[in-house]
């Protein structure tokens, strides 16, 4: 495949993506789009969320036409398998945009698509397993970058440009076909997903972008000439995506949160907490990605020693630790302590105060030697003499000892008078 064919494919992908995205944007922003019945999200929001399908159609159509015209030469099987796998995960993402699917189902489909790529590429079993695992890992890492307007589009654009450089430097222009159309398609879609975003990549566009980048890198590494440091250069192109995933996993592990539950703890979210704008977060992350991408491309082209890859790696580790110091989760709400109402407190205090007073009165009564009169004697029992209390050994007519009533806390004189009146 010559350079003119690559350029023509990129131009076609750019125009198709721009035309489709403009039409989708016009429909999504139409003011009279009615809401769905049953209180669901409006259709306009669903159209914005599935806007990434326009980029998928633009890139896929341009690449498919180039393959049909025989532009990929001997690598048609590898590029065709790559495009087929990316289309499978894009279709799955589109379904997920309309109706959320289980994570296990999405992971299984991604693994199947990666197996299709490695089988059509003719890789050995060991290399095929490693390539499939790498494709699934990087696909999900790039998909997680779709948490801010224009972020994934900008980072994917920079990464695809690095893959295009590596493919051309490796002397295999056929593998540069998909990175070229991906660069053009993302550039055309960036105008619509920039903040404030009119369209979003969604799961369809994000998974397609991540899968295309990961699979292209795996195939370029497999086809690299012997002697090149492809094993170290090409993984560096996914540094920012992997750093975002590591940041999320570490922070959620520290906070004892589920790693599968989405939260505002990604790179752009933390940059926003230090007063960086949405556009600034996308630009800073793209510049961050450009450093390892440029270093990896230069190492792959044998213009730099592989030791230079340690510089962006060390910088990425330092950036991740710096971002971990930015709080990402709100502190847990603590319930206010329960306080008793004033009436309840007063009643408890009064009752607790009455008991000591009665106890003190009883002690004073016992100290003075006074006795509490019997309440009422049975018929025929001997009554007490007026003015005298019943002795402690007084007994009833049946011969049982009398039990004095509980103390009332009144003075002895008042108690005796009340007993006399009752008698």
C-alpha cells in the first residue's frame, strides 16, 4: 500500500465522520425531540450518548473500502480481522449505550473479538494469548478515559498518531491503514465532543477506539523487524490509559470501595478539584500522553536508546502519586447524636431526685425510732393505741407479721395523722 492510498483513506474517514456527526448533532439538538414514555431519559440525550457510532462508521467505512480495493496487500487478513474485532466490540458498546449490559458479558465478547484478531493474524499460541490479554486490558483502560468532554478523543488521537509513525518506521504500510483512518476520524469527531460536548463517544466509540489502538499495537509489535525494541516501545503508547486505571484501582482500594462501581476519581476529576477547567484537563492529559508516545515512537525507530523510556515512566509514577493526594471522595456523613427532649430529661431528673429524697426520709424515720403504722387490721385484731405506731413485731389475727407500706417521704406526724384518719 502506497502513501497516497493511506492519505486517501484518511481523508475519506475524515469527511464521512464529519458529515455523519454533523447530522447526528443536528438531530440531537433539535428542540422538539420528545421524551420517552415512562419517565426515561430524553431521546436527545440518548442520541448524544450514541454519537460515537458516527466515528465508528466513518473509520470503518474508509478502512473497509480500502481493504476491498486491495490496499492492504498481503496484510489484508490481519487488518480485516482487526477491523472485524473492533466492529464487534463497537456493536456491543452501542447496545450497552441503549440498555446496560453485564460486565461479564462485555468482557467475554471482548475476549472473543481479541481471539479473532490473533487467529487471523497468524500468531503463535503463546504470542496469541499474550496479545489477546493485552488487547482486552488496553481496550478497557482506554474506555475508562471517556469520563470528560474531549479527553478520550484527544488522547486517542495522539496515540493513533504514534502508532502510525511506528507502522511507517517498521516498513509495513498496510498496518498503518487503521491508525491513519482512526487519526482522521477522531480529529473530525473532536469538534463535536469538545467541551461543551454536543456528542459523546459513549461505550460504542470508546470501546472501538481502545480496541483499535490496542490491536494495532499488538500487530505492529508482532510484525516488527528483529532487533527493534518493540517489546518496550509500543506498550509505552498506552501509558496514560494504564496510569488512569492504576489510579482508580489504588484509590478505590484505599477507600474500601468496589473497583467496579463508577465514581469521580479519574484523572480529569482530580484535575477539576484543583480548579483546572474541562478543556484544560483534556489538553493536559493529551500532552501527558504525547511524552511517552513520542518517546516510544523514537525508540521504535531506533533514534533513541530504550533507556529513555524510563523517563516518562518515572514521570507517570510521580504524577499518579501526586494525583492520589487530591481527595476524590466526599467524607462520610455522620449522624448527629440523639439528644433527649427537655421534657424527658426533666422527668428523668425529677424521678431520680425523688428516690434519694424518699431514701433520706426513710433513713431519718429509722434514726428517730418512729414506726410506720399498719394500714388496716383484720376484723378482731387488736388495734394500736391512739398516738402510737404499730411495733415491728405486730401480727395479724391469723398470726402473720404485718408488712409496713413503702415510705411516702412525708414527715412522721403527717403519716400518723393520716393513719388515724383512715382508722
